[in-house]
C-alpha cells in the first residue's frame, strides 16, 4: 500500500454515507470472527456497512486501487470462518441492505443480501408462498450468506438447497463492475450458468448484492415421527429404509450426547437413555401423509426402535424440530466447539457415525453428533475446554480425523456450511490437485489481484 | 496447423481403437448438423467416436497439439446448432459411451454421456426409481447432451431441470485433463460449484464423460386436464390462475396451428377450431390429485374454456402428452422450421404469445406456438419454404423479432435448448456486455486456445 491506512480510509469515507466506515476497535472487534470463532482471525482496518449496490461498487474500486482485501460478511453466523477478518483488510457487511419485494404472480422475491432467512420466509408467507431452505440458524442467518455458502437445512432432504431456489443474482465483481445474472425466469439457459457459479463461492468471486429467489406454494401441514434407539446402528438402518421408500420432508438424527445437551437446556422430556433419536416428517397431502408416517414409523420399529411416537399436531412436531435446531447452542454450553459438516453417500452413513465414535474415543474428546440424516450430512460437534491446551490439541486432531474419515468414505468435508478458512487444508484431499488448479484458474480470471476474501476456500 | 490433415489424422488413429476415426464423406455428412440444421455448418475433417474417457483425453491432447477444434456431440438432437460442425475441425461423438450403473440405496445412477434420456429413465424404473427431466425428444436425446444444455422438458414445471438432478460429473478439459466434480453426495459445498458451471456450458468449457444423477421414487400416477379455448388470452389467464394456486406436474400449451398440425399427423380428435389447448397434470397422491385436477379444471372454465375434459386414466392422459410432444415433428411436415425457445416471467406470457401473433402477421410467415406454459417457456416454430428465398428471409427476420420481443419483456432467448450458434447474436442483447466479458474471462481461463466448440454461445 502506497498510502497510509488513514489516507486511504479518508478517501473511502468520502465515497460513502456518514457512518458507513467504522474504525472504533470496540466495534470492529465484533466483526473479526463469525460463529466459527476462528482463533487466527486478523484485525480489520475498518468495517464498512454498505447500503446500496453502488456502495459495494465504490468499496471494490477503492479496494482495488489501494490493494486492500475485502472480506464480505452477512449476518456473521457462518460456521467455517468464511467471514474471518484478515489483517490490513476491511470487512464489508451487507447487514443494512434489507429490502425485499415479493411478486406472487411470478412467484419470486427480489431480496437484498442482509435480510434474514426467516424474514424472507415471513414475507413470502404473507402471500401464501414459501421459501423452503431452512438452515437451523434461519432466525439469525442472512439470505446473502445463505447464497454465498449454498446453505442447506432440515427440509432440504425433500425440497433442495439454496442454489435450487436462486433464479438470479446481482453481483459486484472484484473490479467494481455490477453484473445481473439470471432473473425472474423459471427456465433460462442463455449463456454459462454464472448464477450457479456464484452460489456457494463464499465471497471469493464477487459480492452478492441482490438475489431473486423462487417461491413455491405454502408447505402443507406436516406430521412427525420421533423414534428412540438403543444403538446408533439401528437408527442408521431405519434411515436407509426410509430414504429407500419415500422422500421425507425432514429426517434428522441426534446422538446421545446431543439429546442430553438439549434436554439439559430445554427440559422437554427427551429420552436421555437413548443412543440415537430420529425426527422424521411427512408433509404429503391428505391421507398420503398418514401412509408415509406409517411407513416411517414401521421402518423405525423394524430397525429396533425402543420407542416410536407420532403426531399430526404441527406444533407438537415443531417442538421436536426446534429441539434438534437448538442442538448446537445446547452442546456449546458444554465447552468450546469445533463444528464439522461432513457428508457421505447415504449407505456410508453408519460407517461414518461409528467411525466418529472411534475418533472420539481415540482422542478422548466428546463428539456430539447431529445430522440431516436423509441427506447423509452430519454435524459432529467436538467439545473442548479452551483452557486445556492438550484437550484443544486433541480436539483439533479429531477435527482433521473426522474429515479424513469422510473423504475415505467417498464423502465431503462440507455439506452445507462451506469450506471457509477452517477446512481449506482438507479441500485438496477431497477434490484433488487437478480440481484445485481448475478452481484457481477461475479465481484468477475473476479476481486477478486476490482481494476478494483472501484465505477462504483457496 | 503445421502438419497436413492426413498426417495429423494418422496420429489420431494410432491413439484410438480401430474404426474410431471416420473420414468417409458419406459418414461425416451425417454429423455436420444437429436437428437445428444450421445452414452454415462446416465440413469436419473427421468424426471421432470415443468409447472411453481416456479416448476423449487423447483426442483433446491431440487437438491441442495440432490446433484442431473439437465439436462435442451427443445424439445430435440439439435444436440450436450447438453441435454444428466447423470447417477443419473434428466432431467428437460420445454416442458409443453408453454404460450405466444404478445404485438404489444411494438413489443415484452413474451414466456415460451417450445413453439416451429414455434409457436412463428405464434403468431407474427397474429399481422403482425415476429420473424426472423429460425433454420432448427424450426417446432420442442423450443424457450427455441433456447435461451440456441443461435440458428441460414437460415435468420440469414441478420437478426441475437437468441441473437439479446432476450431483457429479467427470469432465475432460481442453488440455486433456480429466476432472471429477461433485459425486454421490446429496449435499456437497466443498469448493466452487464447478459441476453446475459445466451443466449448460454447451461443450465450450469441457467434454462431459460421466454423469452422476440423483434419482427419486417413482412418479405417482397422474390425472390429466385437457381444456380448449376460443382465445389465446383466455388460455393464458387460466395458466396464471393455475400456477398461482398449485404446482402442476405438467402445464403445456398448444396454439391453433400446432393443434391442426398434430391432428393432421395423429388424427386423435383434437378440436381444430380451438385457438388454444392446455394439457395439465397432477400427480399428487390420493385425494389431493382430485383436488388439484378440480382446481385446474375450474380455472380453465372460469377463464372461458370452451371444453374441459379430465381423466384419471394414465394412458388416456399420456396420449395428450404424446400429442404435445409430437408437435415439432408434426409442424415440420408443413415446411422447414426455425425453432424458438423464448421464455418470459410468467405474467408476461400473454404479451409474449400475442406479440408472436403480430410478428407472424407482420412477416407473413406461419408461427405455430407450443409452450411449457407453467414455466413461461415457449417454442414458437417458424415455418418456411426453403425454396422461397423471400419467405426464408422473412422467417429469419421473424426469428430475430421474437427473441427481441422476449428480451423486451424481461425474458430469455432460450429456456432449455441452449444458445448454440443460431441464437448467439442475441445473447449480448439479453445479458449485456459486462456479462459477456465475464463469460469470456471464464472461457479463456478454461480453454485459452479456443478449441472447444468454437463459435457456439460466444
């Protein structure tokens, strides 16, 4: 940098509205990390709150001129360190960009990135419509972050993930150019699939400033099956039996440690003695819902469930889903967490879960496992005491061992959270050097100076 | 090229199995054009039939060394000239790469590109599973071509398009490197969304040599509504009423000219006096199917349908779907065709269809319109007599005018067929210069010498 930070920041202030550039250390401290709490987070020279696409363009042009790196940030609820601040860079937050327009005839919403997922759902619901993707953090994660990470959730086993609902994007490129990709057309194959390329690119290729999402008619009421198992293997047997015969609207797994942690926090009468619990849903219409619930309940019983409970009361069913969603904060009460997001082809799910148990024993750390079981996507939560250096070391070894295990089973290091900074060392092991080179070619073509979210993914 | 064609081809023959390199003009003539019958098709120096991924790698390395361009080709059923041969290049056909493995527990199929879409469906059905995307040409189009164009079809209004079902790809890059992208994981966000980038890239970024597709449980039986209208506007009113309230499993439109052409060919008793016909389906389970059929039938009646017929006999319903699928060959009996694939946001559908009528009158050419109406994706078929030079000129003017109209309505020049060579002049008008530059940057990064399908899309 040829200018001092101060001179450069003065230029930036002139480009933006008053109060957009924050440098107070007490403020910037809050933007250094996302929920992954990356211990290697840097200290940004400023946090910039964009209000418009033009703001984002100004920031990128300024950043290019001054060689300042830009870490884009939505709500900061990411779990992989994708929004970890870097020394000497800025954090560009889109949290104030919160407009939404719902068009119920075209069945789309045009949304700015700072709106929360739950707010998108609510705006759609006002028109009898539904935006399905539902990360567990849906009440606190932003739609922009969802798009940048291709976020998943609980209903995705039947309804698909974020990329399946994004029809169009506005993206600001590294050089400050704003491009519109796709749009409110349900089918559009004109040119390369650039919309899809930016979804899940974790801020490394551009900054998403507007999202056009597809909406569908409101979800029908759902019925719920809750089954307890005395062994994890029995639960995984039930999972495979269910996914082979139908498409559940939800199929979630909790192991003993996560059941206990949730019960400690919520006191709702979960079976602490169970080694595994499944929460499955059907939202099929009419009598078919009962048929699917019966098939799923029977599959659990046949697999050896110790208790099977069904309800067609949506509120009662939602209480179990809420318990599952609360698992991460509940387990976090036990200590610091390293959050995994490994996924495998469905038939390998039992081997993955059993392998995680062995890793937990080997490294002598608690690993609570929750999973979007119907997708083969698990969240092992490694618990450690940060004041115990040896335990922290063992936790980190377990963190790597679980990703190694997933890769060895033909799986992925991340099903829905993204690579961010915490998992990038394992990405080459999963995808191979040729794919890494291909990735780098695209990164270099779009961000030749490497100012967009440096250190994430690549 | 520093070598003569003959010497270079001799080298190529040495790399591949006997009979893989075809130079007989009677044979190569059949590979000069796809179904778009591009009048500007070149003459290839050879047609190469790959049998393995290694063959494709050998061809690309050879092509790079000799600076020979490569036009990839599936079944040759493309409608945009994406597989038009170029002078001095080769056509690389994957028609002999036809292996498939279905894994019913993981619910995927691993398919080579030459297998036909119908054959993928059949292999899945043997396990009680379903591969939904269903281009009208499903009995003659290849799954590789489907992936390369991100093909759509009739059930896509409810079930999505090709990209929604592709979990992984093997792709041979311009330099002959074979990369594996994605795989049999239902959720996987590790690294950039490269699988999605290659889907719909029309052979300009790489050659798809293997596809991992997601399968879902077999489609439930469907009921069908067929409605006739005395005006196109009434039919489009019904379309919007239907899509606002539910997700039909099919919602197809035929205008008077296409009804007449199909009736001429199939003699099945369609109402030749109708100005528009809708074919709608519900495959909801149980009593909900009757409810959806009733809603759709009522929407047609309320919009002024002159006749509304419903059936829960799958074979009877399929006869109407087959009639719709046969529309392109039926209209082709009236003359040579220029095939459009324009799409618009749903509320603009009436304006698009009425605008096409005006263009037909202005240029004095017959334009038969069929549409995947629930997606806003239409196929105006411009009919001309190739021996009438003035009519051919007017047909070409109408071809451009219809794309101009779609763009002016916020639409796309291609919903599912691809840009190919015939529509590329209009792509910049739709996406703008900045997106064209972005596209070129990616193309250059992946195919710096421009040997992959030159002249297509870009």
